[in-house]
């Protein structure tokens, strides 16, 4: 072997060794677990029945959820019901969480783990506080970034820090949920299968209403098209039906708070007897809708569920959805070729 060949071989071996070290380092958990750190909240399981209030602060937002009988209601959202399974998941994760590994104690590094000051405007940290009915704190923690499971390391977890301490930790459970409505509500108020919409009526404020009917193949068409006119675009009618067939939650408030004007309404009936009616109003850059549901036979159960979720509430909906649903009939038509 010549000196040149030996040098090339040595360089290749060095590169291979460096690559192996990098790969090993990326897959190896270099932090030694703290086996005896114990539970995040040792007494929380025994105090579970006392929990009456959950508050989450994130930046300039605070959301408060209070227990009312068997329900959890979002006090800071006019008492709109929270999804019980989401609240239960949070409480279980906090009660079961153990402290796996100590992390940084340096305040200038807290933001990396998202356990910095949760009241700072740009912070992603969440201050989660559990209280009993008298307002006594049962648990309080700053919950930060989620740590995904890694090969050769501990499983999923969440970085946390107690508000009065600089020591941060990796906790053993996923602690989900922020201070937004969608973190705690059931996001979809209702949904039906578009092809099952048998008949739909659109009423735009100040315009004559018009009807849309289902065709034999499950598509939809304008029931009456004036002589000499045709639909501008092939999907316009089906788009109205599809936009009307579901409602996703943007925001919510008690009904009868509208300060804007009525925009119109959309009502439809499905092939199995479910009836839904949207009544839409506009306020500056926002749109709000009330929902009424009824049904008979097999559709009654679903109608009752929707009515329970929607009665007495107004839901903010995206302006683009309103523009799609409340098309003026003249905007759907154009002159047909002679």
C-alpha cells in the first residue's frame, strides 16, 4: 500500500466514524432519567373529586372551564359546553404525569421548551390551574412543548415547570389544550352527507327565495331556471349544498347579541327527514348564524343532538362560507346561447 492509498483509507475511516457518532448521538438519550422524581402532582388523584374549575392562560388569553353537574362549561365563553372527553383527558394526564428528567434551570432557555412566562404576549407556554369550588388551588403548572417519542429514549411527554421554580422537567404524559375555544369545544356543530340533501331553499335579504333540488344521481340543480338563462359554472349549485351541509365552530356567544343586519337564511331537508335552518347576520368583518334542527323517525335523534348543541347560541362562521351559501339567484345565471 502506497502512502497516498493509506492516507485516503484513513480519511475515509475517519469520516465513517464521525458519521456513526452523529447517528448514535441522535438516537441515544444522553440525559439520565431521574427515577425517583415522583409524580408531578402526588395528591391529585385523591383530590380529583374536588376539582371544580380549570383555567388556562396563554399570552393575553385566559379560558375558564367550570363544572356544573355532569357538564363542564366554558365560563369565559358565556357558559358554552366544553367537550367532556377533552377536559377528562387533561385531568387524567396531569394526575398520571411523572417527572422523568430535569431540564434547564436557566430562564433565558425557558422559551426553547415553551415553559417561559405564559402571560407574555408572544409566549406559547400555558399556565394550567386546577381549583376546588372555594377557589383553592389544587394544582398549577406551566406546560410547554410536547416531546415526541424517540427510538432508544423515553416515550412522548411534555416539558413543564412549576410557576415558583426555575427547574424545568420532562413530564411523562402529553398535556394538551390551550386557551382557545376550539381546544375545548366539539369543533363540528353538525354535518350531513351532501348527496342526502333532498331540497334546499336560499333566502337572501331583499331578494326572492329560490329552491335547489336533488337529482336522481345525488347531484343538485336549480329547480327553476328562467327561459334564456343557464347556470354560469357547473359546480355552483353543488357548492351551495356542500357549504350548507356542515358547520364548524369559529367562535360562539349567546343568541340575540347581533348588532348587524340580517344577511339571509338557508334551510334544507335530507332524504331521511332531518331539517336544518341557518339564519345568518353580518357584523363588520364577521358573520354569525343560529341553527335550528328538527326531524322525525330515524332523523329525530340526530336532530335532538344538534338542537341540544345549538339552541340558544350564535356561531361565528367564515365570511367565505356565507358568500358561498347566500348567492343571489342572478349571480348564478347567465344568458344561454341562442
